[in-house]
C-alpha cells in the first residue's frame, strides 16, 4: 500500500492550496482517511478526516476554511485549504486505515506547506 501526497508549496498568507493524496497497491478502500499536520517543533495533529458513513471531521482552527473530500473512483483524497496563515506552515501527511480517523495505520511521506506572512 502506498500513499503519495502532492500539492504543497509556498503560499502567501491568505492564499489557498489544494493537497492531493493518491492511494495505490490495494483492492479495498480504506474505511477512514485523514490529513495530519506537523508544524516545526510541535506534535503531529489531525487537521481533517473522513470516514465511511460519517460526517467529515475538522479541527476547530480550520473549520469553514478547509474542505476534505474523497474521489473513490480515483482513490484520491483531497484537502482544499483557504485563507491560510503562517501558523499552518508544516508538513502535511495523508493517512488511511480500517478503524476511525484517529487510528490510521498507513501514512504517506508528507508534503511541505509553507505560508509566508
């Protein structure tokens, strides 16, 4: 199983980015997937998650600005990020698993997002 993120980069504060995560190497799709962020010097945190049959989850700090979505046909997970601020700089990881969004077993290598103020 392989998860490959893309779409990170350098953006000015207030700008937008769309992250993508392509999943390959498996027949059955994950029950749950999510995006995690690790800022410099901080622990990795769940930013947004989506599970089979459930409502999307968003961290309070990103609600109304970030949107998580999943294209099952293309086995791709997306994260649309709007109105970014400098505190959201970090490595963004895609993850998937068979349990809930806080128990994800498979991880990508991450994509760097840098927001300049």
